[in-house]
C-alpha cells in the first residue's frame, strides 16, 4: 500500500530481489545519508502537491500553537505534529527511489528511512517553523507597517472582537492627523543591563536575543503592539488594561521558566510598569502624559516584578488571575499629580508581608529606590 501511495517517483519498490538488482554502488556517506534526503524532499514537492499542502498546514499549525497558546496545550500540539510528520515522512522515504534504488535490501532501508524522516522533520518542519515564527512575531508586534496592516493576521482575527473598532482608531492616526485614544502603555527593562553588557558583551547580546524572542511571543499572544525598542527596553501598547496586565504576567512567567535551573550568570530579570490614559497616536508612535507616567512607573517595580497605576488596577481587578497590593503615591519626576501605584502578583503567589514605615509601605520605598528605565522622557 505504501509503495502504491508513493509511486510518484515513477518506480515501484518491487520485491526485495528487484531492489537488490537495482541497487548501485554507494556514492559515499554524504550522498547516501544527506544529499539523497534533500533530493527526495524536492521530488516530493514536485510530484505530490497534496502532501506538500499537508506539510504547509503543519507549519501553520506550529506557528499558531507557538504564538498564541501556552503549555501544556502547546507542548501536546507540537508533539503530535512532530510525530505525524515523522511517520508520514518515513513512509514516503521508505518507498522513495532515493532509498530503494541506492540501498541494498535489508535493515539499511529502514535505517535510512528513519534517519531521513527525522532529518526532514527537524529541518523542514521544526527549523522552518522556528524561522517563520521569529519573522511573523517581529512583523506582528510592529503592526506590519501602514502598508501591510490590512493583511495583519491578528487584525483579521480581531474582526470578531468588539474592541476591533478601538484598534482601527489607534492605527488610523498619522503625523498629519493624530488620534487621541485611551490606551494601556507597558514599559519593560532588563535589570542591570548596562553593567552586564560592560562585563561580558557577547553573553549579554545572546541573552538579549532570547529576551526579545520571549517578550515578542507574549506580546503577540496578548494582542499588543510594540511601539519601539531601545536596547533592552520595550514600549508596548494595548487596547485594554486586562490585556496589558495579562501580558506582563505572561512575560514574567516565561522569563522565570527560562531562568529556572540556570546559573546566575545565564539568567536575566526584568521590571515592568503599566499605565492607562489618553495618549496621542500618530500611527507609528504615541505621545502624552500617559506615556510619561508609564515610563516613570517601570523603575518603581521590583526585579521580576510588575508595577501598575491605580487606573490599571481598577480596570483589571477581577478580570485577570492576580492580586494588587498598594504601594501608595510615590513621587515621579515632572509628574505633578502621580497616581497610586500597585504591585501585581499572581494568585498562586503568597502576598508579601508589608511593614509600615513612615506612613508608606516598606515595599514602596524599595520599589521607588530601584534604578531602571531606559526610556528618557
């Protein structure tokens, strides 16, 4: 049955005796175990459009799983796709002339088929999907630009959401015709980035790439848009306080999972600050006091922590799995009337014990003294 299904090569596998008669002298290790795999893969694309479409569907499925879903669903879904593509590729290669015609019959046929299938899945499925994931994550978080915005897959999905009108209003602004919109702004910053860069630049650049991938994946999942990045810092906008807080929690959770079990030198930690207010959208940038306040809030957060304004806390409370602990009203540079700040921690975390000191929570003093913030406003 497998031979009939994959007769696109123009040669049926035939009996073991026929295969032995067709087998030719080995062309060398690279030819027999590497180049023939790529030749058979190209042959598959040309002669089997149905299987090509199936593999393309697998790539799309992997992108959706990685960008929008989280464990354990993502892990299970990716595993099933890898298993399916490996089994399907094994059947294809086992009946391929690149295995049958150039291999003595016996265990070597099965061994080559297994190796080719694993290599095909690793290169064409896992590898290509990882490259596409990084590419689309970057495009999606930057809004795909003014010209590409109509084909943004996130916007197509958001057509089914009530908040899509708000999204179009935000992205409809321009330098000549700016739009005012109530928007949640999130600032992030790696703790000790400059010092670590000075000590070991190569290692910090590698960690920064990992940091950026983690951040962009979580921002895409929560339908945020990166306004700009400066070094290690992200400035992101969201249509709702709920999405902003959920994204901040997801970012800290993902970074915590990455740090788990790694030595201190391989870890990195971030602060996150979030505020919501009326800001001016120009299509590619945002301005206003709401942005300034969000930038001032980020340094108030603890390492691995999230700090939000009272507007965010009131809007997101009971909508995200988080607790909000008041830090009081802390002074902010050039902000005449600073908002009350709140520390955010997941419901599974224990609420920290706060000792009152001088009428202000001790945690507030610690948060206010913590240096940070790459954006200068």
